[in-house]
C-alpha cells in the first residue's frame, strides 16, 4: 500500500493513502496558531455586536413587551435559525431545484408543508401551502401577483380602522404601499360607534368598486371575523376571497378564533406573532375551489418575486408547527385570550376607553384621546418605564404620526408565563404612565420635545420604571 508523507512549513503532517489525505497538526504552542476567523465566536470576532445583542437581551428581560405583533421564539426555533441551513441555496421546489445538494432541504421543506396543513386540519387533497415567503408582506404581494393583473382592484380594511399597509393603503395625495401603486385599491371601514366591521357598508362598497380580491384581515382589529359574510360579498362581485390571518394564526390553529379556511380561496399568514415561530410567511391555497391556484401561487413566489428560500426559516417553521400540535400550545393560546380580556378589563376598570369596548383575540386598541394625549406620546412615555407598545391609528384619526390610539397585545407576556392577575398589574402600570403623561403635558405643553423634557425630569417616571423592572424580572424569557 502506497503511503507518502509530506511535512508542511506550518508544522502539519499530511499522509496520502489510497488517494485520501489525512491531516494531523502538531502544535508545540497552540496559542500561536489562532483559529480561522470564521470559527471565532461572535464575542471573540465582533464584541461590539455581541454587546449590543446582550443589551437587547436585557431590554427584553427587564421590560414588558406589549406589541401585539411580537413574541418570543423558543430555543428549538432559535437553533434552527442559527444553523448551517443558512449556507444552502435552494431555488425551486422539492424535487425540482436549480442547484444540487438539496436532498435534505427537500425533506425539511416537505415536512414544514405537511405540518402546516396539519396544524389547521387541512386535507392535502383540498389545500396546499407555500412555505417559502420571506415574511407576511411578500406573501401578500405574491398572492396578488398570482391572482390578478397590474391595475386590477383590491379591497381591504382601512389602515385607520386597523388594516395593514399591504392591503392597498394610500392617502388622498400619496400611494403609500406598493400594493396601491400596482393595483387599484379601495378601503372598507369599521363602524365608528361600535368599532366592529360594518358589513352592510362593505357590501355596498364592494358592489360599487367591484374588487378582484376582497381581503379579510387586519393588524389592529380586536374582534373575530365573520368569513361567511365576506364569502357572500366576494361571490356577489366575482372576487377572490383572501384572508390575512397573520396576527391570529396561532389562535386559529388552536380553535380560539374562527377559521378562514372554510370560506377563503387563499389564506396568508406570518409565523412569528401568535404562532410564536420564526419571522416568515406562508400562503395557503384552496385547490378544491380552484385547482389552478397551486401553480399560480407557487410560480408567483418563485421565480417571479423571490430567489433562494431561507432554509433556516423553513426548518424553524416546521419545528414550530410541531409545537403548535402540542397540548401545551393549545393551553398557551387559551391563556393569550384570557390575558387579553384581563388586560382590557383592567384598563376599563381604571376608566380607560378601548375601541369596540374590549377584545375577542390577543390585542386591543386603547383610545387615549379622552385623556387629551396622543398615541405617540404614550408610546414614548412607556418606553421610559420599560413598557414597549406602539402608537396606532384609530377611526377618526387623520395622522399616522400622531394618532389617537395605542395597540396592546398579550402573546409575548403570556410566553413569559404571565396570567390574568399579572395583567391587572400591567394595566396598573399603564394607568400610572398616562397619569404621569398628563402631568408632564400640563408642565411642558403639547410640544413633543418639551413634553419629553418634562417626563425625563419627573421623579414619578423613575419610580415607575423601577417598579416595572422589578415586576418584569420575575419572569424568564423563553429560549434564552
């Protein structure tokens, strides 16, 4: 057997045996041979970014996350997202890739699709799913691209009534979302007195506008959806019915919200909100209602709008849908709704006003106009006391920059193990925050800079910040 020995300048010895190289390195002083730069840890390679991540980790721990679209991914999901799957290019679909080396990627993607359909009790003969969209907005745009032509019409809930930018948002003077640039759009609204969708007005608007796609979905609507009414209206004008369940997908999977799958042609969703998975998007298509949807949707995602899918995200989707099927996740979803109702009650009991008077899902819209405050001021004040919320337009608003509402959600706090009694404490913190806001506004006036100066000088704000931190740090962060 031929064996050759080669000694390199760096001290390593290589043996060639049957055309296979076996390398053995000998280091008399290992410290003089640093690891290749790509094998260094983040802390070793980039302490600046490492420290910023550590600061963000601490911010999430010491504060109360009430943004309705945010949650805490679990450790298994985080492991998928930081895995070698990010190295692989996989343009195409399982069994039909444009690059080689995708045999295991195919298995992962097929498993993600199988688990996604199972999560919503969908028969694979009737429904299919595309798991490649990078997030919810691309999923929505891919759906429009698949179903209609540029210049065709879409109709979604107004942004000022809780709708989403990608449902065709525009102002009287500006095309804000690309969906309003490439498609003609018109919004339907909620009833200003009740806070619920006005289905009679919706039907009348649809008959006048005749949309090609009617959208049932929102980013800030605290009530459940009557999809059968949407189906009837869509059929009356010959429109596709698209449901965007991005916010409530986890609640739909566990039966805590009505299912859009009974009546819809297409259902889109994100996977990171109430579903508690990675930041990604999905498109479900009803093959039974229209067999051509499978080809149309898949072709719109790739090659029309995206290149290689994010395989690490797809693996995380598969892992999260395995969790969604567990009894523990069902209990989690129930608790999300219980906590939302408890938080709503805590605010109402303290004299605050909520759009529609409460919530049926995981979020609520807090109307701060009766306090003579804006959502932007309340958001800034909350940030000073380690409470994260977002300002939100509500019906009657004319500006998205200084709206009259604040959106609150309970998925993230529920993931940390909080229950109804804790939500009452959170409502108390929010109430104290607005009291401090009112005092600061009286002292500093309505100018935002003067208002912030008055807030930062307040002893009460510092005391409240300490109280929130002591409360929040009783609870762990999942995955960390």
